[in-house]
C-alpha cells in the first residue's frame, strides 16, 4: 500500500504521475514530505523529473543538515514556510500544470463546484500574489495563503501548490484541481456552464451504497478472471487520462445475481484484485464498501441482461459536455455514431435518487449516457466494448471541442446515417 512506502519511493511515484500526466516539465515542480520529527524529504534541483530515482531525493534533518547527491529544490523556502504555518500538513506539492498556469496568468481560480467530488477533495482554493521563485518573499506569500485554511493555492503567474496529510492526498488535490481547470476551459465555448448548489453537492454524502453484508462461500474462476480484467481496465483508464485517482467506477457482471464493482475512496491506479467488492442479491462483500454508484449499476444489470460491464468516468472533454447545456453530437465520423449512437443526458443526482430512471434511459440504441455535472456512463456486452465506448466518447467530445477553433461542425447527413445503421446493424444491437 502507498502509505507503507518509504518517503523516497513515494516522492518518485508521485513525481512520475505528475510528469507523465502532463502536469509539469522536466525541470519544473517539486514535492516534499515532512516526518513527525521534522525531517523533510524533498525532490532535488536540476534533475530530470521524468527519470527521478529514490537515490536522488534529499533528506533535510531537523538541525538543518542536508544529505543527498544534489542540491535540494530551489523552492525549499516555501515548503519550510508552509510547514511552519501548518503543523497539520505532512506533504507539499508544487507543479506547473498547463491548465492551472492558464488560470494563474489570467488571475482566476477554477470552479470546483462543477462536479461534487472536486469540492470535497480540493476544498476552497486560495490565491497567492507573485514573488520571485525561490525567494523568502514567495514563501511568505504562499504560507500566508495556507495559514488561512486553504489546502490548494493558485500562484499568480506561476502554477499551483497543494498540501495534504499525506503525499497522496496532496497529489489528489492537485490532480482534481487540474481536472476542473481543464474541464472548465473545454466547456467555455460549448454553452452555459452549470455549477452545483450546496444542496446538490451534499448528495454525494448519501449512504445508499452501504448495503447489507454477506460472506462469499467461494470465489469462482470466472469471478477471479473478471477481477483481473477490472483492475486492468481501471489502470488503463488512468494511463489514458480517462480517469483520475479519485474518480471513476468499473463493474462487471459475474452472473444473473452478482457483479463486481470498484470500491469507494480508493486511489484508482493502486486498485488490486482484492480491493474489488462482490455484490450478490443486493448485498455487499463483508468488510468492503462499494462505489456510491452501486445501486445504479445494480439497476442497470437487472434491467438489461445483455449488459456485461459498466464504466463511469470523468474524462475532461466528455466532462465538459456534462457541465454545459449542449448535447453531444455523435454524427461526426462513422465510428462515433456506430459505437455511441444517441447519447442522452440525465439530471444531476438522479444516479443516486432515481437509479431505475437512469437504467430505463439506457437501451441498445443509447448505450452511453451523460450524467449531468458528473461525467459519462458507458455500457457494453463486454468490458472491452464498454472501454472502447469510453475512449470513443472522449475522442468524439475532444474533436467537437477543438473543432470550434477551425470552423463549424458539418454532421453526417440522414442518408449516410441510414446507410450506417443498415451496414453495421450487427454492431448496434
């Protein structure tokens, strides 16, 4: 488990996620961890962030002495300043995610009220005025913002800093804030963006996923194989930036009365086969807590016997369509229409308050739906088909968002649509 890794390993793993997730450059960004005795572990200065190793990490003891083969990050002063003001903080993350830099250079803060989980993960977002990088003044200004209780702060003309009780928590705040920034940017040209009210945000705190428990008598071969496929699908979705570490649900039907589903509150890239929750006859595997969407998945499996897998995801381009009043037009290229067909949108919260209605909205002609201010839900007669639909939905949304800069969409015409429906009827059942 991540929290049992050494500070050196944690810093390398999270820097890899930040770098290969496109949230910093080879030379940009810095991370640190503070031990209970005051020891600080920090990434070095002047080292390729994409090739960082545990041996590159600097250790700064409480007496100020430094061990390590490189100079500590030049931003060490603001890490120290934050720790001095926030004794509850055990990790600090700084990165130059392009979307967050965009917000920082127009002096705005991303709206974390566009999806319910973001507000819970990020909390209120602060703002720190510009100062010279590496200076004591920058440290003072950033620390001042964090002393006001913020756990995420945007730096004027610079980037962002997040903190946490652990390095993973700090990273999840950065990643989620970046997701909100990208989603908001993509949504700007599509239509009117809808922000959730405080009352709507509270829907996420429901307890409907706390089903009665049962203890499985055995785990059959099919179930064990499906566990491996679900784990592979979740990790692949994270690698393809179709999910972030705090969002995304995958489930797979085992038989007519049972299915597997990812748990709530787990770091998605770290999911393991034993993390998954078996649901059987409306009960959850003892000692495990399934996704908050478990009743929705159950309703879909009960109503649609052909559905073998369901994925809910918050990929940024399709999420942009979830937060605006604009429908997703799938008549862009043949693949999009063949795999997605009509894509309806259901009101926010209905996946929790009226799962039967959402299940009824799905059909063979509408295997994909957009969940307002949440993301997209895709179904498939196999896990591969469901994942394919997820990728195609995100690629379609991206094409539409990027089309606006070069011209107006010209959809495939009615005659061509009829030809597609005749030629590919076997794929559209």
